[in-house]
C-alpha cells in the first residue's frame, strides 16, 4: 500500500497550555515517486481477528520462553505481512526531521532537533497497524533512498542550513538520504544499518536486535544485547555524536483482535560533546479506559564522567534546561527552564510515513530483500497461502543447509557490507562494498556485483 504523506508542515510555537495548534515545520514528500514498491507501511488498522486467534494459539506454546525472537519456529504465510523485515524496520519514517539535525547553532537547539527526529522515527506504528514481516535471512540486505526538502523550521537558536560538501545554502532544496541494512547474524538475529546524508554531513548507524517474551496476552519487546541504540554523527558540528537508546515496548490487543504498540519505560538521548542529555519517561497505561500514550521528559546538562542519573525526579533544578510532555501519538511540547509558556516541538497528527525510493527489482541482487522474497510476496498477495508457506519453508531449509555446510567446513560467516556481525560499541562500520553501495545510491547507480556467498 502506498504511504500517504502529509502536505502540511510541523508546528512550532504556541501558548502555555497543550491545546491543539496549527501544524509545524516538516516538509511534505507527497510528490516523491518510487522506482519500486513504496514504503512498507500498513495503514489499514482493521485486523483479521481469526489471524490473531491463530497467532495467539501458536504463541501460547511459548509462555515461559525467555526469548521467542531467538527460537526457531515458522509461522504460516497467511499470518505474515507480505513485506521483508529489513524493508519494514527502519527509523526514517519522516526523513525531513533527520536532515534537519544539526541546523541549530545552539547545543540545546540541536538536541531538540534530535528529539523531533526521535518522535517521528516510529510513525508507522502510530498511523498504521503493527505487522509481522518475513524473518530476515543471513546476508539478506535492503537499500533505498528518500528525497526530502530541507525546509524544517528552526526550534531554538539561529539555524544554518548548509551543504557539508560544497558549503552552499540548502534551505528548501531537495536532499537525498541513503540507507543500507544487512542481516549480519542469524543466531542471534541481528541486522546492521547505516543512514547517510553526505550533503548535510549527517549519518546514523546501529544494530537492530530485539528480545521478545510472550506474557500470555501481549509480547514484551526489549532491545537485544547488541542493540545499544541509534548513533547519529554530525560532521558539520565537529563530529558531534548522539546516542539514542530504545525503550521496552509491548505488542498487545490480541484478545481484542486489533494489534497495538504501547510503551512504558524510560530511554535516553545523550551527547557527550555538548554535555546535554534527555531522559524520556513513557507512562504506564491504565488497565481501564482509553490508551493515553503519554510521555514526559527532561533535558539537562550532565557530567559524562559521572553519568549516574536515570530518573527525571533525580535531576537537580540547576541542571534542567527544558521539560517535555505530551502524547507520542499526537503532540509533544517543551517548556524552557524559567518559562511558563509551552511550545510545540512536534505535531504528529498530519504526518504519515514517507515513501522510500527503492531500486527496481531488475536492478536488485538475488539476496536483496524485495527480489529475494518476490515469489513468497506474490503468492501471499494472490492468497495462495499453501504455496507461499511452501516457498517460505524452502528458503528456511536452504538457510539451515548452508549453515550446516559452514559448520562442517569450520567457516565463519562474514557480512558483505559491514565489517563485523556485531561490535562491542554498538556501532557498525562499513566495508568498502558498503561504502560503494551508499555512494551508488547517492548517484542513483544501483549496479552491484552479485554476492559471492549467500546465507540462504
């Protein structure tokens, strides 16, 4: 399904109370066309209750299992969304917010820009329904571009929109963001990703890994041990780096027949260079009444060598720069320390995920996500579920056979686009092939040599 994209910008300043305000400063991407299937975004919130009942029956077998994400079990094709996991799982649902990070000449302003990106990165769960895409296979990869206008409004402090490469004004200019991700490990399941916007000198990277436990009525999803968050680097700001950690989430609504994501945990956004940190606390939902999706936060100065505070209430008033509150499905507000007036950091109401620009199928490699799963996708979309399940099981069996062959030969799997399957720092590094792939995306040259070794 094509992802809708709002033509309305995001909102900025308003008066003290968190009342509805006009939308702000995020550019529309409605005119972007895709070279292949658009954004993997499921907008239909109505769910098939019979599917959920079947899924619930399967999951009940795993009550008490500490991590079902690492267990080998195969779901029937009719329970899957016809979307590869590597295509679905990314953090650029509104890439306009990403290219605006670093515009402000003020350190606090830049942290607000990071926060604006943070609250748009999972828009697919806010505006669409959660879904179960295909499990990624070892060595499978996905790449794409986004095209966005650099027209996000300033939040705080003087802004400076300039190309990192040619030092020209980028305001209202079209900016290209490129993305590559690869499944670097199968046990445990881990993928590495790299986002690059060379024109603005912004990049992001990290490892995606989750641990999941079925509680009987919902699935508790936590970051895996190799998932240390998203790391954003600002080349134009003397390589300022921001680390964004992930909170624990719950996938519920199975008994009601309508899946939903809730969050009740704390997470942290940190910049050692500016010594500014954010604690975000997602409030636990009541068992009664409507879901509120409330979040509170504090932005404060901290000592990187003595970083031991994890609760909002523990932050001394003298260190507080701003406070945050709102609904992560609706509007987020900030209040500067010493002020009584709130301002809108972000209005999510008019926003929808932005479509990706994906290489055409005939220019993708055999182990590139859309081409790799094309036969399964075609069978599911034509409701030939028996055939789809058979094709999916053949892929899974092929992956097991190749893993056995590597074990017999005492061969260790090596990713193609990233140097290591995992790293202690949580920050993957690109290989020369990875760098060439991103450079090709920037140039809209999708030509790559076939992978010499594949995992399935």
